[in-house]
C-alpha cells in the first residue's frame, strides 16, 4: 500500500446503484440521476444524499414523495445525460424518450423501461448532511429487459456494471429475509 489523496477515498465506496429519481409537482414530472444512496434496512428505508441546488430535491421536500427507478446498464448514456440537464430547461421524459407509467401510491411517475422502481415517501430530512430518508411503499419489477446488469458510479466520471454473481443463499438463509429474493 501507498498513501493516496484523501479526496479520492469516496470513489472506493460510492459504487451504489445509479438511480433515476422521478418527482411530480404542480402538474410537472421531473427526473434526476443520482448515485449517492444507501439502503438502511429491510423495510426498506433508503437514504439519498443531494442538496438545495437540485430542482428535484426541492420538489421531494415539498411533496414528500418520489420514485427510485433502477436503470439497466444499457441506459448508461441516457442516465448520464439526464443528470447534466436541468428540468427547467426541458421535459426530460420527452427529450430522453422515457416511457412513463402511473405509480400507485405516489404522484411521481415510474420509468417503464427500467429494471425496477420503488415508490417512496419522505420520512425525514437530515439537513446538516443533505440526507433524504425515504420509506419504500411499493416495488415494481420489470421482467422484460434482457440487460439485467445495474449501473454503478465510481464518482470520477467512470461507471461499471454488475459483474459475476455467486449464489450463497444456502449459507445466508438464516439472515435472508423472506420475500427478498430478486427476479
């Protein structure tokens, strides 16, 4: 090992799933790309880290709801493009050809061609750290995409897809909650 620049430390930890977060306010849908998220428990509670500069952040604080859409790796370029355009500049759903589906428990739309979507309600906001604490209230799963790999961000402009999977459920069965096995 050799010493490294502490400013790069987060790139070893950031690699959670890239999400397309949808919101809805006063008749307008919006979507942002985010990779700073953390599952907090099995309920699920999910923390997102963002801030006041973000239009969707303001909408989520106001409406107290959103949808977390999980794109497949085949959507990587689109996810990055969505993240560098502001919703006030255009209709991102139209510009990026994102087919919408009405959610059941929130007003934010579901993006139909994603692998999954989680309807969420805002439970808490930790202002000092810009953390939105969300509670998942409905899961949607899409069995149709052939590309099942999830996008991960390194935080330095590079991305990777899920790699090799290993099934160790037998060893973990005591700790795997009922109903948690994915498609």
